[in-house]
C-alpha cells in the first residue's frame, strides 16, 4: 500500500543522467486532513525534467483511482480526486551540484541517504 508510506523514492535514469523524485506524504492525495502530498525533484545538475514529474503525476492518478475503489470510498464516500499541480505540487530541491558529467549516480545516492 503506497499510501501508507511517508516517502516513495523513485530513481530516474534519463539517457546518460541520474536524478531523483520523491513523492512525500502520498496519503495526502486520498486524505488531505493528514497532510499535503508533494513531488520533490532532486538533480545534481539542477535540471528539472517536467516530463518525468508529469509521468509520476499520471501514475498517481491511476493509483489513487484504484485505492479509492478498494479502500477510499469507505473513508470518503464522496471521494472524487483529480490530480493537479494544486493537490500534488512539485518542487525542485537545492542539492549539491556535481562538477563533472559522470558522478550523477553517486550524487543521486547521496540524495537518497539525505532523506
């Protein structure tokens, strides 16, 4: 049950580069009274890949729908959730910057450790 987790850690490998996405407080999508959900993006080259963030949002849309069907209706009978920038905002965190073009994997692991 992903909605029972505090963090969902997603390592991202785009051709030749590693970065990190974290979904923080995913339960906030189905029960906002417990806190707001966020997407956190960490990249040691300080490049935000909006398409990756949107892919995570789309995955959450599907997962929220399944969760509501199985569990959520019991908690919120009127539940009708549409995932947007408002209820699942994304933020690019300031992380240490790499000084070359080959250490991104180590920086990504370091970012995971810092959580």
